[in-house]
C-alpha cells in the first residue's frame, strides 16, 4: 500500500516530505545510511573550519606558526583542528562507501542525482586538496607543487595555466592565499549541490537493493529509517571522537610537522590517503601526459555510467559473476591506495600498473558480464520453456 504525506499546508508538506514523511522503499539496508552521515560530516567540517579560520593566517611566513598557535594557545583549538583534519578522512570514508553502494546497486540509473553526486565528489576532492596545503608543512608545500605541476601536461596552455594557479613562477604566498579563500567558500557551494542532490533524489525516489519498481510499497522515513540513520551517525561520530582523542595523527604525515622548506624535498612525497588510488595510477604510467590523463579518467569515468543503457537498474543482486568482479574491483582500489604510500620501486611499480588495469577494466568488463549473464539466462529460459512445451 502506497504511503502519502498527510499535510495540506504547502510549506509543512515540503518540509515533512523532505525529511519526516519522505516515502522510502521498504527494503533499504545499512548501505543507505552513508548519505545522512555525509550530511552530518559536511556540517561538522564547515563549523570546525569557520572556528579555525578565525585564528589562521594565510601567509607563507606565518601559516605554520598560526596552526601551532591554534593547537597550543586557542581554547579547545587542538580539538577543532583534530576534528577538522580527521573529519576529512571520515568524510571520504563515507563518500567512498556511498559511491561503492551506488556502483553495486546501480544507482547511477537515477541520472540527475548521480551526475550531481559525482560533481560533489570532484568538488570535495578540490576542497580537501586545498585544505591539505593550508598548514604549510613540508608535505603540504611539496604536495601542492607536485599536484599543481600536473596542469603543465595540458598541451599549449599547460604552463600558462600552472603559473596562473600559482600566481607566480612557483608555489608561493599568492598560491596559499587563493587556496585559503577557495577552501573557505567552496564548502558552501558543496552544501548547495547537496541540496540539489537531495531535490533530485526526492523527485525520482530512492533506488533499492532489488532495483525493482516499488511505487506501491513505500513507508515513511520516520520512524522506520530515521532511527537507523541516527544510530549510524552515532557510531560514525563515536569512531571520529575516538580518533580525535586517542590517535589524532593517525591519518597524518610526519613530514607535515616540519615547516615548508622549498630547498629540501622530502624523500617520499605522497598526498593524503584518500587521493592515493589516483596518485598510484598517475605514477604507474611513465609518460607524464598519459599519467595525468589516467588520473583524470579514474574519477571522470563515473560520469559515463548513466549512459550504460537499459537493463542496469537491477544492480548486482541478480548477477553472481558480476558480484565477484565487483569485489575484485574494490580489492584493486584498496591495493592502489596501499601502493600509493610505498616507494616507487618494484614490486610496487608492477602492482600499481596491474591494479590500474583492473580498476579501469571493471567499467567495461563489468558491463560485458551483465550483458552476457542476461543473454545466458534468457536462452536458458527459452530452452526450458521449449522443453516444457515438448513434454
């Protein structure tokens, strides 16, 4: 029996229909909790970031010392700084789980919702990269140098674009200032995209584990899913606070406790862990242009998924062989993340190349496996029907 919101007032109906009385499929599982977790993490990051911005100084001579000032002199500054830096890691844990669920259950057939979600993911990567530069430690400085240098691989306009991003001929004070400004304002653009993402989700309705039309069997969001989301948020916030209080530097790099020195390159430059899979793909290709193209493709390929065509709304619940290959794909992602933190030497070089091949092949082989399975099942059914008629 279909669920219909009960309010007559337009504003009340809009609010309740978005959060309280939102009609939801009856069979959603725990993987649908990560959307609400991402919303909570966005609020936590914005609030903690604004508090720290009150004490941060975006200048190459003062940035590092201002972070030390926040940690040691500002009341509860250590808490907000640790909450913000570790919150970024938890943000990416949730978004990778969210995207992984979308890949497994084929949520990309909700075209508008998926496209806005991928755009949010790209914007989040930009925001996180700029935030990593702001402490102006050794890894911040050299990470910014390496990543911004990638734009120089663009034909014809690469060098000019790189210098425009830097605001000079190298990473300098102008770079830090513009990264600070963008890191402050882009989260509000991200919040706006989140509202659009929710609007399209509510307009089209949520996907479900079976991928079938459930328009006649819906239940209200509250109390059936609000309690589950609240429990998921409590678990996530509890884990985040455990890290903040007992292992605040678990996701950090020791090099970033050293002030930026343009004349001393660290032995091993690496980004934060949530960029390592793309960084491994980049460095696994000897050619600079090819590496940059592969890095961009590793994320931009998500935009292609909604164009796979008909037959992909069911998800992998009905495709056992595709399920195996999906978990091989997840294993390649984890392996690439691990290898990105290793030196550029054998066997990591070869494993990185192999992992990159598996990563990209999923988007083609996974599609082919689904088509093949549909073909086999269809012919088996035809054969069984024919034998039944003969009998």
